[in-house]
C-alpha cells in the first residue's frame, strides 16, 4: 500500500488507504498481530473490526479462530499448551512492541492469566502448564518493568499481597503497570504480614501501598490483617486494593478507607491522580 507523493514529497493517501490504516490500527489495538493482519484484504479487515466490536477479552480466541488471524492471546495459549517458554516470551515481547506496555498488560497478560485459570479448571491444561505459564510471566514482568523503575523523585508504590493471599500475579501486574507509569515500585511479593508491609512503606516513604486479593474470598483473618495495616500506616500513605477477591472484603475496606480499584485501567487513572499536586485551599 504505497501512497502517492505530491511535488513537495508529502504522502497522498486514497480513501481506501486511509480506511485500511484506521482498520489496521483498530484491529491491532484489540490484540491482533500486525504481521498476521497487514496482508488481509480490506473486506476481511472490515469483518475483523466488526467482530472485534462485538467481542472482547477472552472471546478473542474464538474470534481469531473464525477470522483466521491468530491474536497475541491465541499465540500465548498455544505456547503454554506446548510448554514452549521461548515462544511465549517471544509473543509477549512482540505484543509489548505493538501494543505498548499498558496494552500488553491489559489486553494480553491479564486475559492470558484468566484464560489459563479457565483452561485449568475445565481440565484442558494441567497444573504443570499453569505453573509453567506463571513462571514465564513472572520473569517476563520482572524484566519488562525494570527500565521504568527508579527515576529520581518518582513517587514510591509498595506492592504486596497480605498474609494468606498466595496468588501473586495480580500484584505483579499492578506493579508492572505502576512502574510503566513512572512510579518507583517496591515489590514485596506474596503473603506478607501487615507489620512488614507497613514497615517497608514507612522506610521507603511510599505515597501508596497496593494490595492484591485473589483467593480465598472468606478468610476470617484477613479483616484483622487489613485493619492492622491501616493502623500502622501514616495517614498520608494511601491504601489501594484490587484483585478478583476484593469485592468480598468490601465492608472492611470501606471501614478502613482503602481505595478499591477494579482493574488496571482504573489503577492508571488513580495513580495519575495521586501524582498531581494537592490543590491549595483558599482561605
Ligand atoms: C496462578 C494461579 C495459581 C497458582 C499461584 C501461583 C502464584 N505464586 O501466584 C497456584 C498453583 C499456587 C494456585 C493455587 C490455587 N488456586 Co489458583 N489460580 C491461579 C491463576 C491461574 C492466576 C492467579 C492470579 O494471580 N490471578 C490474579 C489476577 C491476574 O487476576 P484478578 O484477580 O482477576 O485481577 C485482575 C484485576 O483485578 C487486577 N488486579 C489484581 N490485583 C490487583 C491489585 C491492584 C492494587 C489493582 C489495582 C488491580 C489488581 O489485575 C488483574 C488483571 O485484570 C487463577 C486464574 C485467575 N482467573 O485469576 C487461579 C485461581 C485464582 N485459583 C483458583 C483456585 C481454586 C486455587 C486453589 C484452591 C487450587 C487447589 N485446588 O489447590 C489453590 C489455592 C491456594 C491457596 N492457598 O490460596 C481459582 C479461584 C476460584 C475462586 N473461588 O475464587 C482460580 C480463579 C482458578 C479457577 N478458574 O478456578 N493458583
């Protein structure tokens, strides 16, 4: 699709070329690899874009199957099923380049983790596949977040899961998303007692602490942990909480004034808001 040029060498696009470019942009933003869709006829691109509107997230595997163009998610699942670490790492890297860091986290890694959970539950993959995928994702996120961490003067976010919460990937995803937004992330890992989390937050003069709650949803000890954490944190350090089990602890989170963040997109806007200097109150 070579555009013509004017005498002053500016590109001149036809209506069809402009339509193709915007369709390609829309489709790749929804997780399709540019390598797979760039050569499709415009009719096929329109069809894909229409279907992309109707479906989202985990439906994208089915969508790719019907349209004949595999999505990044699709390719990741294939790599997990064949326990191919190099292939999985390669798809994630490609997705990072094409979708950007936030796109990678929100449109590929997060749906991939959910898909793995579903496939594991229905017996399509085994615990070995799940462990394999978690390990590759953990290493990938560690590397991916590195270049964004630690600029001087960046606000600090301490990320962990509280005692009893051993699922770690939600915390890792939140940490990687924050690091990508320019926050300095102190990542403490999973299942940490309240006193330890509060100590680290005070030592690093954190602006906020982010906790991920995934499973179980009915841990009677967690209310005490969260209350202790709130009591040990200075009031200027905000507590942000996310993860699939978060709604189950709504009452205690409300009581301790924690900010409940429903997904990574909302985390981005919450963190951006926190970075803005507080408005001076006129007296
Ligand atoms: C990996 C994994 C494991 C690994 C964990 C390894 C590790 N170190 O993390 C292992 C194998 C240990 C494991 C064990 C178990 N697991 Co498990 N596991 C998973 C899997 C595949 C991913 C877990 C994960 O980290 N998810 C967390 C994130 C990625 O997802 P999320 O909570 O929806 O969060 C999203 C947002 O809320 C946001 N977010 C998350 N945290 C935060 C935090 C902040 C601050 C913000 C802003 C946003 C945010 O980001 C995510 C992206 O969209 C999930 C599948 C799934 N759907 O999550 C099952 C899953 C959580 N496990 C499940 C189960 C049942 C178990 C076991 C009981 C299995 C068993 N029979 O032994 C045990 C329990 C162990 C225990 N004592 O807790 C179920 C839970 C079902 C339920 N009732 O809630 C799930 C959902 C699988 C399924 N579909 O059935 N598991």
